[in-house]
C-alpha cells in the first residue's frame, strides 16, 4: 500500500541540535528510517500514531498536544498518522 509522505521542515540544524517539524495528512507516513541520534518528540497537535517496527511489529500510540517523550539513538521505524485529522510534531535530535 502506498501512503502519502509526511512533510518535514528543518527549523534548526547547528552543531548541537537538529529541530524538524513533521506535518502529516491523515494516513501519511515518514517512511522507514533509523534514528542515529537521541531525540525528543513534542506534539503540536494531538497525535494518533501507528508505529511500524522491525520484524513486523506494530503499535498504536496516542499522545496529547504538548506532551513529550524521548528515545535513544538506534530506533528504526515508520511513523503513520493513524487518525482522521492532520497531525504535527516537532522532533529535536541531540548531536
């Protein structure tokens, strides 16, 4: 199944951090990617995410706007907007 792509916009990229805003239409995805840096996600809107993980695992995550979480480098996944509304989050990668 082909999904539309999320739209990334780089907000900051310097020697210490990379900050990217991702905007998703309903059903849009990031595409498979490997996080090479530790990172923090801050939802701008409520986010209803389908996380597709290695080995075929999938999980759904609901994150309210303004709440954040962090993960360490090495995560490989595809993020899909599993909701009926557009969603956006800001990702802060720590260099």
